[in-house]
C-alpha cells in the first residue's frame, strides 16, 4: 500500500513538473534561429608572421577550434565567405570574393575543409564582400550576424562603413563584428563604423576575441525599464516603449510597459548586438539615447516619467457630439494631444495650456497635472441657437461686449436653416440677404445664449 502511494506521488510530481515545463515553453516560445556568416580574409598579407606562425595558420587553427565548439549548438546555422583567395596579386582583382559554404545544418566539416585548404593570394575587397553578403542569408527570418576576420583595410576604393550601415537599415543583418588581426591602432576608427571592433594584437587576444564574439552572439540578454515617479520609485507603467537602432533608426522592439505580479517592472529580452534609442510614449514622450547592453547580463535603466490625469467634462447633458481640446505645454506652441471631452487622459506632471474648440473657443492656461492625481476641468453646458433665413445670404457671428464685436463664425450662405451649439454669453449676428445689392439691407441682431436652452433667431 505504501509503495502504491509513493508511486502515485512520484507520478503526480512528474506530471506537475511536465506541466510547468510545458507552460514555461509556451510563454517563452521557441528560441530564435541565429545565422553566423564568417567573412574571412585570405588576401596576400595573411602570409605575414604573427609571433611564431603566419596569421593564416593562427586563424585556421583557432577558427577550427571554434567551429568544433559550435558544431552541436542548437538553433544556429553557419556559412563561410572568403575574399582575396582566388586571384593572384598583382594584378588586383576587386571581384575576388566568394560564398564558399552556404548556410545549412551540419556543414561544419565542409567549412573546416575549405578553411584548411585556403592559400592567401589576392587583395582586400571588404566593401564588395559585405555587399555580396546580403544575398548569402536566406529570406526567412533569423538573427543574421557577420563576423569579419581581417588583417588589412579596404584596398578597392569601396566604403565598407556605408555598405554596412545601408544593409543594417534594410534589416539584412545586425551590426557586424570585426576582428582585426595585428592591425595598427590607427585603423581602429576605420572599422568602428563597420561594426563592433575587436583588436587582436596577438594569438591569445585573437582567441579571446573569437570567444567573446560568439558569446555575445548567442547569450541571452535581459533588461528592465524603470519608469520613475516624483519619489524616484518605478511605479509608472502601461505605456508603449519603442526601441530603435541608434545608428540606422530602424525600429527593433515595441513593448507595452508592464509591472509583474510582484509590482516590479517586467523583464525584457533584448538583443545585445547594437546600441538603442528608447522612446517612451507618454504625453509628452520621454526618451533615452545610446543605450548599450552587456551580453548575458541584466541591465536596469531608469527614466523620469511622473504622471497624473486630466479629466475633461461639461455640465449637464449638452449638445456636443464630440468636443475636442488642444493640449500644449505651458507657453509652447507645439500641439501635444487633442483630447475629447468626457474622457480622461494621462500626462507627465507639469503645467499645460488648453484650447477648447467650443464656439467661441475657451482658453485655460497653466492647468496643473500632479503626480497620480486627477485634475478635472469642467465647462458650462452649451445652448442651441437656430438661425432661420427667409433668403439665403451672408452672415457672421460675433461676441458682443463693452469693447465691441469680436468675430467667431461665418454662417453657411447656402443654407436656409442652421443649428449652432454655442457657449453661454452675449452675441450678435450681422446678416445681408444674397439678392440684396445694397448694404443698407444689412441686419444686426443681438441675443443671449443660456445654459441648456434653445433659441430661434429669424433673419428677415
């Protein structure tokens, strides 16, 4: 009996763990495919001595070791493009670049065989090789990565920086890795615009650079965005965040900010291969530029985003179908938002100027939005004015006060009857029939609009 209970408990535990694993898999989803294209320099200069051996021999040995370690890595495909290996220099052949082994699973032995038989001979067409890489990646979606291994700079009057940036903007590949083998320090800036540059001044540094590059390409990286209130606590949430590539401007991620079950900002999985600009779509928006992540590590960033609420409403039922208000920061002309009445919207803490599109317009200055509080702005209930014309004609509405007449609206000269929703106040209508050819037939009538009331104005 005890044995049956133990078996039952073990089965229950196994089922529980299996269910948890299945749920976790459903949440996390399948791991994304990563494609790594090695762009390998086999130009004549690779014969150069590097400590006890040639640069080519060192590169072959260490790259073969790296390929062995990648051979059984899941969700990864590898390819090899080589330049400077087909034509003897001189003469210079700037078309000497070839995809030797395309992307496929289980092709590591083939790549190793090609590398082992390489003999340096030609020139260094880096820009042309980068351009050709665009056609090496299959069209189906994956993380496309280039690792350029070279001991020299562009020799064919190309512009590797422009080519790299253009292909990144098109989303062909992520920012490349460049490993410089024994390059002079002055060449560092030449390659920094092409990609993430690693300076390998000896065999040990080259081995380290290869391992770091692969680690950055494959390791998962997480980050957390803290939207801070006035007390610098990460309590603000439920707003969209857009991550764009700092160099190309291409949108990489869109996330609605979330607080998890423990009340902490949710953890995001972000590709570490790149520098990001972050836009948080508050009103007005806040941003942080040039965000870099440490591969395999958890990065936390904070942005000041204290917010409060603005509620717009009018007294009574009213006759407005959809009344908008233009929202601007105090003493600034840029329109931040157009908010409808009978709605509540969230804004950054501060002072705002409102232009309400009533007739006549209502202006409110320095409306204060406070942290986590709701500011309510209410306007009077309007009245309804019906203008009746015996003859079509030309008419204008004015606010009438001690200073005189201030224009607010022109009547439709093709209508015999107009219904106009107006704010309470004293007004005047000036009208002349269309078929009257003398100004003496102009009519002026004063009238008062009261809250919630309807009046009729006959224009005869």
